[in-house]
C-alpha cells in the first residue's frame, strides 16, 4: 500500500510503498477514504511525542471502509463505513470498563503508538469496541473532520466543561479545535467569545456563531473577556496549547469557573505556572481533555444528524497524500479550519 512515511523528525515525509499493517484476531483493517491533518500530527513530526518510533506513518483523524477483520471480530464486517477515536481502548483495563476509553491504560493511538492514516489502509485494534459505524448520509470528509479536533471539542465543551445554555464560553485559539468548540458551544446555547491573534480565524468564529471576538494582540485578552461577559466566562478553553493562552484562559474566568486544557504544550512550556492562591480563593477548576470516549459518538452523531452542527463547514483545504508533508511542516503557523487528505 502507499503511505506517507516519516524517516527522520522534522524532515519531509516520503510517499512510498510499504507493507499493510498486520491484522490481529480482534482488529480491523480500514481503507482510508479521508483523513485530517492535525496539529497533534505536527507535534509528532517535530519529535515531541516519545511514543513514536521511526520509520513512522502519521495520521489519526480518519474515516473509511472496512477492508478486512480478524477472526475474533463479531460486530464489524468488510464494507462497513466507519471511523474510530484517536485513542483506541483495550476494553479490559479499569478506565475502559468504566467507559473512559480515551484514557485507556494500554491505549493504542494510530499515528502515534502505531502507524496511522496517511496511508491507503490503517489498523483499528479491538474493532468491536473502537470501530464507530457512520450514518450513510455523513460523507467521509465530514466524518474525518469529526476525528480528534471536533470530538475532543465535544468532550471539552460538554462533558468536561459542563457548558449549559446561557453560559459564557471563552475559546482561546481558533484553529480546528477552537472553531469546533465555537460551533458546539453555540449549539448548546452558550454565548461564545473567541480569542485569536489573526483576523481570519476570528472572522470564521463569528460566521460559526461566536457572540464576540477578542484579538489577543490588542490589550489584555482576559480583562476584555471579563468586561464583555460581565464578570468572566463560566468555562474557558485553551484550544491552541501555549502557556500564555492557558494563563489568559484562567484569568478570564468568573468565580467558580472552569478552565479546560485541550491544546498540547511542548518544550519550555510543558509545565506552565498556575497561581494556586487565585485558584483557591476563587474556587476555580482545571480539567484536562484527552479526546472523547468511544461511548460519546452516538450523542455526537445525533447532534450532527439534527443539523445543529456541521463538521464539514470546518474543512478549509483538501490536499493529496503527496502534499501531506509540506502541509504538516507548515502547521507551525496559524491555520484556518481543517485540512483533509484524500489518499
């Protein structure tokens, strides 16, 4: 099969013929019809993820058709249209038994712990648990856009953020995760303030339902959010991953507000400072999000089917597998929406 292969960190990917993934008894081999290109892939390409062993195939946001299943698989068959979470659960550890497959103790992550979806085919382990059937009317590109960014935003806004109708939600960073959070927050009845450093993403946030926007280059973003919301956001999300965004998110909260950390922090920013005295005195909460459990997909797909949200609106660019390497290298710069690869 063809795949875009990483042979050295921070070096161009090479599209080449490689062996198909070995199919385990409980797994499924999925023919990739569309796959997203995510900033998490960029972190892997940069060498920020210790789980990656070279040579490596990136990619973890995918949708496609099941090509083959292992002999122990009962609920998935060849020809099924599926997607899968980027954190695949084992189904046996304590978090999995409690339904929290996204924090599986032995999680398998296509594109990180194993070869990913920048390829003709990708492996999904424990297929009966991790393969998510797709509605016939949901296209592969829109389904790929659900992967990682949209479903992580769904978990961040809903389950971890606890956003309710009428709440103020601040979203720091309007890339794929941030714009997804804007759209989802609006669908849940929240009033959303979007924060970024570029006019293009801020304009997209307004198009997707943000009640207001803040240019972080223009004054103190947290102070402006507190003024716009009459005291601060009920929930605030760092959707980009930076010490400055995380600090601004915390400072933008009203009393008893909740900060949700979605964006990955790397290098010298891996351990940002937190003002614990303020955390205590204002009874703030901090929640982390590592994707969405597989049990969350039915609710997310129902929301999409209702028309309240359309992940396809987030697709900003469509590229070929040959263009994946250049697009990946360019993700150190702000990007609007989601880039989708059609192998």
